[in-house]
C-alpha cells in the first residue's frame, strides 16, 4: 500500500522519537494501535452488513422469474390456439369469446394456485 522499506520505517521511528519524545512514544503507539483495530472492526462490520443485505435482497426477490413460466404458457392449449388465431379488430364476436375463454382459464388457474397454496400452508 505505502511500499515502505526498512530505511523509511526506521527514519519514521527516529522522527517520531524526536518529535514526540521517549516518554510519550508508547502512548502514541498504543493510541495508533487502538485506532487501527477500530478501523479494522469497522471494515469487518461493514462487510458483514453488506453481505447480510445481499442475502436478504436475494431471499426477498424470490425465485428467478426468468425461468418461471408465464401465465400464457400455463393456459390450456385450446385457449392459446384461439388467442393466436383471433384478430379482435376483424371479428368482435370471436374476440369476445376468446376473451371470455381466457378469463375463465385464468380464473381456473388462480383457483388452482390458491388451492395449492392452501394445501402447502396446511402441510407445514
């Protein structure tokens, strides 16, 4: 960090001895040691806090959403086919039927997920 060799360290020691004096030099060294230990503790505490925060964020974010299927993928095949072939601007009746089928399938899917969640809660 500072790249001090033996010559520089001995020069600093002699300079400190001259400036501070032999009587107060141990007090200065003790104070510097305490200051250094406080800095190290603060550094370790900061790293631990950051690590804990990263873990909490990871847990709070839940499962990776990129791998989770979308609601569209969970729909029954006939609903997806109807949705893909329907063009709402050309045939309003067919679009209404497709929308109704989609809503019904989504409601069934939500009910199924709620039942699974309740079953999991009761099992725990």
